[in-house]
């Protein structure tokens, strides 16, 4: 069964909430209104990701609203903003996320969003003058891959209106950059497995089935999870690192 044909549970309150956020209208709203709409989505009781819920509840989300994901100005805005975010995060202060929300373009389908996401990551990488984070691999097919920008490893989560997974839907195309080091810290504390399993149960309750793309860092390249589209085992992202793979990236 393809992801597009995956069964969904009866429409939930969360899905009804999403349906009330019109992308065409929201794209024209002010930055505070867009941030408020995103916050209302993440803080909804049925939203599966408890990590994201905690980040917004604790006001540890840095949100940047950008006009056009495909425009070069997006890179000019994102690159320094991500560098500032990475330098400012206190890992002892709980989870923090950098969230980029784009007013345009209108996403046609999951493949289109996948192209948009990797196109932006490629342009960010090409403009970045910092070396790849040495704790992760730069090879997108390596099980220890994580995206690196400004010398910092990130796990990237893409959301958009056409996502087949309800948990990956958002009224506007959105990229969430989570510090890779945060997940390593969770593993070391012993909290990662419990949190991961709880999120997966909540996602299954919302969707009616387990997300076939979920996996743990070190089992398979996390690149396959970035866009949210279901892909096969031979899939490889349209991304070319400009530096040699970091040796033995940690997992």
C-alpha cells in the first residue's frame, strides 16, 4: 500500500483544527499571526510530537517567517539565523527548535515538497563556509548522516499541507531544524526510547497506523525521514555534499 493510500482514522479534532487554517489566507497574514497559527497547531492536545509541544510550551522555539522557499533570499535569511540559533541554545534548558515557515510556494504534492526541501538544503550547504559537523556523516546515504549547517548537526522535519501523514501537515510549508546533539543527550540520559515510543503511539492513534518511515539514527540514513514522503530502501536524496564525509560519524 502506498503512503498516499494509507488509511486514516476518522477525522479528529486536530484534523478539523488544521482544516480551519486556510493556507491561501494565512500566507497573506502578518508574521505574528502565522506564528500564532503554527503554535496553535503544535500545542493542540492531539498533536503527536511531545518534543515539539514542549518546545512551544516552554517558548523555546525560534520561528522565522520567510516569503519564498525557492528564492535566494531564503538562504540569505536562514543561514545567519541558524548560526545564531545554534550558538545561543543552552542544552541544559530543554529542547529547542528553529522553525522556518514559508509563505510560498503552494505545495502541489509530496514529491514537489521533497524537491523544495532538498533544493533549499543544497543551497544552504553551498552557501555555508563552515565545515560539516564532525559528529555526523555528510554522506546522505550513510546511516549516521545528519544535515549540517554553520558547523552544527540538525535533524530536519518537513511539514506541508499535502502530507499524507497527518502529523506532517501544516498550513504552510515548514522546516523544523532540531539540534542533533539534543537527541544524543536524550539517549545518554536514557529518556530517548520512552519519548520516541510515546510519540509513535500518539501518531498511530491519530493516523490509524504506524508511520512506515520512522527509524532511529544509525539504523538508516535519517535523510529518508526529512520530507515525510514514504520512500523505498533504494531511495537517495537529491543532495551532494561539497566536502568529504566526516570520518566515522557518531550515532
